[in-house]
C-alpha cells in the first residue's frame, strides 16, 4: 500500500469511527453506548478504535467538536445569507443570530451531544471553550457593526460580547435540558430578545 493510500485508509477509518459514534451517541446517549457497538457500526476493529482514540471519552470529544463546528458553520452561513438580504440592519442580524442559535439547540445531534452529554461527560469548561471558539468572534463582529450603525450605544465590545455569550449559553442549556424543549425555546427566545432590547440605542 502506498503512503498516500495508507494515509487515506487511516483517515477513512477515523471518519467511520466518528460517524458511527455520532449516530449512537445521538440515539442513545454517551452512557448507554458501548465501544463494541461503535466498532461494529463503523465496521472496524477495536484495535483501530484505540489506535485513533485513547478511550471512549476521547472519541466523544472528537464527535462533540465535529457537531459543534458543523453547527457553527451552518449558523454562520445562514446569518451571512440573512445579512445579504438586509445589509443595513446589523441590529436585526444580531437578534436573528441569537434566535437562530436557540433553534439549533432543539435539534437532535447538537442538543443531545453538545448541550446535554458534553458538559456532563467532559466538564463545563469544554462547553465554555466551544462558546469562546465559535461564538465570541462572530458576536463581537455583530456588536461592532451595530454600534457603528448607531443601533447600540458605544460600549466596550470585549466584555459585552462575553456577557451576551454567557446569556445565550445559559439560554441554550436551559432549552436543551427542559422537559419540553419547544416551550422552553419560545420562552427563552422571548427573554433573550427582551434583554437585547435594553441595548438598543434611542438613535437606532
């Protein structure tokens, strides 16, 4: 086997493990999913699993990172499309982005893997890291645009972005873990929108 084919085989094996694990973690949750089920669905050996990942927790971390990155990319794409339709209204983009993220929180893979099992299995710090990695930059960009457009009073962007990220983070966790996520989504969305309204400049 050539070096190129070997590298492709290694990558394909890892992808198969992550895909199989994602399906099972979303269906059954982390605790109820065994490594033997993962390798069977991925059609690889247990040796292959432990070649790529130290243990089930390390595999779960890879799955969680993948789901979070996929959701972030989809959200950014969606918001860019929305921004193109209403380019002169960054305030509307900010509000729309918050509500769109709450919608993501009620979808199966993201809800179960990232919001419910993620902090329980890997600790709250992992969730906080994901929020910082995927959320702070985009949020700060929206805030700067809204301030430049006179829709939000001038405030220090860095602390404001962190505080608003904490707000949407708690709203997402509340929504995902509620007995009735759809009701929680509506209620959290209304609260978030009302809090954001407090930032609105009288000139905007």
